C-alpha cells in the first residue's frame, strides 16, 4: 500500500484510539496498559475490562464493566467519542449530550466498507 493510499485511510478509527477510564484508572490509552489487560464485549456481559494473570484466563480478574455498578464503572471512548459510560449520574448526562456517537462511528465505517466493496472501485486497493 502506498503512502498516498494510507493517507486516504487515516480518518478511520482503530484500537489505537481506544481510551479506558475506571474508578481506579485515569483515562489511559489501551496501548499504555499492561499486555495482560483486555477489553471484551459480549451480549450478556456488555463491555468489560479484565486482567489475565500468567496462570491463564480461568483466573482472570474483572476490573470494571458496563453493568458492574458504582464501584466498577467503565468509561470507554474512541478518539474522544464515548462508546460506553456506566457511571451513574455522569453517564446519563453524557448520553443525553451525544446519544448517537457510537452509531455515528458505526454508520461512517459501514459506508466506507460499502465503498470498498463496490465493483470496479480501486480507491482502497493495496
């Protein structure tokens, strides 16, 4: 992929833009966290932050989560756009300010993928 092609894609968000905030962790880039810390999202658990010890996943410790309550709330943002905020009072305020932030990101990325899949499109060729 040429440098010119990469510059066309520079507006895409990636895991490099993920920031994590918890009651015990100030806003921190995922890349500044230890390698044994992971962010997950499941249908039943929502967004969660885990620390996995050397002994393996079976001994993982839940650090914070979308549904874990006031002592283990979780705030995730991608390049400043909130994707989950489970703080009690603050969460409702932020959600009212910009309720569609995550949907906007999803919609933008979906439109990009549609352009990539268009027959004869060479805009994103590598």
